[in-house]
C-alpha cells in the first residue's frame, strides 16, 4: 500500500508540473523531514535531497541569532552605537527625502545602533525609487541582487558609508543592507570573519556541516543551477557546480550570504524553536514586530508588504489573520521558511529567482494547514 502524499509535497509537485520550478525540496510539520521532487534542471538529473543551495536572505535570521547570542553574553547591546566597530558609519548624513540630491544630505541627529541594524531601520538599504541615491548605489556596486557582492567587506562598507541615509535611524524601514553591515560588525567585534564565528558558535555545535559562505570544491557537484523566469521560460543564471559560490571567495565576505542544505536548516529551525539557541526573552524579541508604525511606509518595499506584517530580528512577523504569530523569511532564489504559532515548521527550497510565479508558490506554501496528528 502506498503512503498518501502530503499537501506540501503535492504543492511542490504541482509547481513542477506547471513549469514554475524544475524541482526542489519541501518540508512541513512539527518535526518534518525534507522531501525532494523534480529535477535540478529541465531534462536534468533528479533534484537531490542533500543539495547545497543558495539560501540568500534566509541568512538574515542566522546573523540575527548570532547577534542576540552575543548580546546575551554581554559582549554587545541592542542600544550600542555601531560606530565603536564601524567608524565608516560614525557620522552618517541623512537625505531630507528619499529622492533628494545627495548634496542635500545633512548630519544625522541619531546614531545608528545594533537594534537599527537588526530591524532594518538604520536608514541604509535598497533604494526603492529611481533617483540620485539609487543611481549612486548602482555606480558604487551597492545595488542588491541575486549575485554575491563583488566588493570585499571593508571596501563594501566604505562605499556604503560614503552615501547618505534615506532617513533618520529608527524612522524608516529599508531592506537588506543593514544585515550586511551587521555581519561586518560581528566580524570586527569577534576578531575573525563572520563565517568563522558562525562556524564556531552555531554551525559546528548544531552539526550544520554543509552550511557556510561557499561550497567546497569537493562538494561542487551538489550545487544545482539557478534560474530566472523570463517571458514564462526558465533561463539559467548560475551554472551547476560552478560560479562565484564554489571555492573560497577572493575577499572577506562577512557582509555576504550563505549556502545550506535542507537538513542543516531544519536543524537550525528546530533548535531555535526549541529554545536551544536563545533565551525565551530574546526568542520572543526576534519574533516580535519591532518596527514603529510610522516607519512602515508604503514605498519601503513592495506594495502591500505591511498588510498584516511586521518585522522582528531578521524575520517577518505575521501580525493579524489566521497565521498571526507565524514568523519567517524568504531568499531571492526561491527559498522560504516559517515557524507557525503552533510550532509547525515549513521549509521550501528551490533555485528559481523571485518573481510573480515564485511569490504565488510561496504564498500557497505559507497557507498550508498544519498537518494532523
């Protein structure tokens, strides 16, 4: 007798049949096991359950946990100004409005703190509208995208620190760059690259042997290709087993993002949910909406983002509706996780760049009912 297929697996299989993704891995339940379906590429080999994947912004919660652990040990504080470790941000300038000329910026009245970085309210981040700041970020190599940063950590931070903030720290929410800055801060605080600190403090103790800043050359065969959907068709943007994430990077990537596997990331989520990594106080902080209402401006991200949503420490928090209390986040190449209020864990890992099709799949994934029994 065959085992009934779970709704989560049926959802992934449906996305594969529709051509939204060639394959991927999904897990859903109180203590779920990952299930792989489909192929790494159209006509390619089966998608392996132990694939090493580009998790991109799902790195943010790992960086947040590492930060909160240092706070618990008294080595850092939420209200600590970051200038102590990051002199590049010691005298930030602020634009009077997001589209103002760069020379209109004036000295900030508020120092950037650790909490501002954790909550993406530092005034640093993606420029969401075309204007002088957006053009300057593109010219400086600071535009966020699916490719890893081309600049080393110190060079990247110096370039970022040379541009004005979009608003006073604490008053605006802008995505992404705060966590690169936080990675550099942790590196300088601990005296070693962020990857080494994560390895010693989190990854090795949890047995996350395949999570790190790059894929070792000996394991390159486990890295599938990455795709983008253009005009309804999949187009490869990063090859299998090659590219910028294979082998040690040429510069410090403390501001960068990680690769991981389903098994590793599930270990992390179970330990985090179970209180093994943070105190109850700091776990509650991580999963609480910490962004002031006035900072949730409509132009801060995509339209409708703030409808029933808040932001904690590296995760989005559901603030209303049937999923209230759930928290989690996505990565730019079609990865997503959540921990529901009842403890249900969801993990979806594909390698197709975010777009309308992928957002639809992730929305359906997040709406899956908790498994029975």
